[in-house]
C-alpha cells in the first residue's frame, strides 16, 4: 500500500511544481507593474501610525483630582476607579475598583498641603498597585513635598527629600515624573532603577509672557541658586517667542531664617524695564513681595512673577494684593487655595498638556527630552 501511495505522489509532483512556477511567474509579473499601485491613495499604502494607549491607566488621589481628570482626557483614557478615603481614626483607606494586572499605571498625586496626608495616600496607592500586579507604576508628582530639605543645613536634621525618595522606592515605584524640583539633584536621591523625569514648568509660562507686549524685558532670579532657571526662561523667550534684547538680573538676598530676609542687593539694570521674577515656588510670598518692591525702587516699569508651584500659604494672597507686583503667574501643579480665589493679581496656567505629553512619550517608549526642544 505504501509503495502505491508513494508512486501516486511521485506521479503528481511534476504538476504541483509546474503550478508553483506559474504562480511565482505571475507574482513577478504583477510586481513589475507599478502603474497599477500608483492609483491607490498613499494614505492606504503607508498608514499613519497612531499612538497606542492600550494597557495604560491613570489614577488619582485627593490632592489634585481636577488636574488628573484633565491629564486623563488629554491622554485619551478614563480616570481609573479608585477610592481613597479615611477610616474613623483617620487612617487612609485605599481600594482599587478595576483590574490593573499587567497594566502601565500612572498615579497623579502632588504632595502639597496637607503634605503628610497626601504623601501617605501616594505611598499606599503605589503599594496597592504593586500588590495588584501592575506591570509598571509611575508616580506623577507635579509638586514634590519636602523638596526644600535637600541637604543638612545644621547639625542633627534630616535630609527629608532623600527620605521621601526612599519611601517611594520601598513601596515599589518604577518611575517618577515631577515638575520643577526645588533642586535637580533630588533625582539622584532615587536609585538607578527608578528614573526621574524633571519637567520644566517654564514651558507653560513662556508662551503666556510671549504674548504680552513687554518693554525692555528683564528676567530676574530671586537668588543665586535660581540663575540657571532664569537663564533658561530667558533663552526660551528669545528662541521660542522671538523676543529680542531680553536682559538678565539677579537679586542677592541674605536670610536671617526661613521666610525672613535681612537685606537684598540687585545685580543688573532694570530701570524702565518690565521685569519677570522667575522662581520654582511661592510659599508665603514674603520674599517675593520684597523682591518686587526692590525692583520697583530701582526703576522697574512693571514687575511680574512666574513660578511653577503656587502654594500661597498663610498671608500670601493679602501680601500679593498690597505689593508692587502687577501679576503673579503660577502653574496648577497644586490646587489654588480658597484664600486666593478672586485675587485678580493671581493667574493660574494649565500644566496638564505637558504632563499628558510626557506620559504618552514614556508609554510609547519615546524621548521625554524632545518636549523641551
């Protein structure tokens, strides 16, 4: 039987080979006629590749849920279902109401006032996602609390910025996205397995001031440590907005203690100029208002201020109202305090597009640095 089957296959093999050769010949003949393909629209031949957000989930705590909603809308996903409440004794209760196994999870939670409450929410949300088998957990921290305690300024004090980084690492975070860290070296407080993307809030403020009709603009750094930030802001105004002859100045201040200044000295000429004080945060606004008055005393035409984080604690709003500042522009990394609602001198810009772009680039394995170019 096997001999008859083999003979039958061998008898039919030449016909099969001839059919294959004919088919190959037809294929070659078809591929040699490009004129038929030219009638097909190019969009069908090379379809544009759309960004994929499959497997991406965004969650939020109670710190700035409005910002998280904006980011999720821009990314193109619904905000994840999560409950972050309090037990009767004040303990944080976190419960995720959807599957995150194998997902790329982003948690939007600035550690602003109340700092300890929001920080604990963030830590427990990261831990919950890790225990729920999320593939990657990225903490989106628009405002990084405890950032000002980045080194030992006296004996027997903690380096709190580093301790917060260790807490986040211990909970299992894989990546951190921040906006304008108080000092860049905070990125080094995280280990090499936890990369940190420090986004520049100046990207949001530059177009706003670029649309103003500024006269002899001068970018002012409120201290020596912020000169690099002010210089970058100046370069963006010149390069991105095409504003020419932008000056640079610096205020040297000597502190008695935190939030209290002994004296100020101005380095640079601001006479007859529109000044923009560029800083990373505004806390009680005491130093900012004194700096504005110092510039006005030296002949500044108008004094504006830009900061990524508008904390506005204590009497900040009243101080700004009574100051020489014409306008204070901040980014919504933290919610605007109730005391500042209705203050016409305070303007808040939206950082959600910048955060959404960073999330999409990271999820799509693209460069984050190209956002700054």
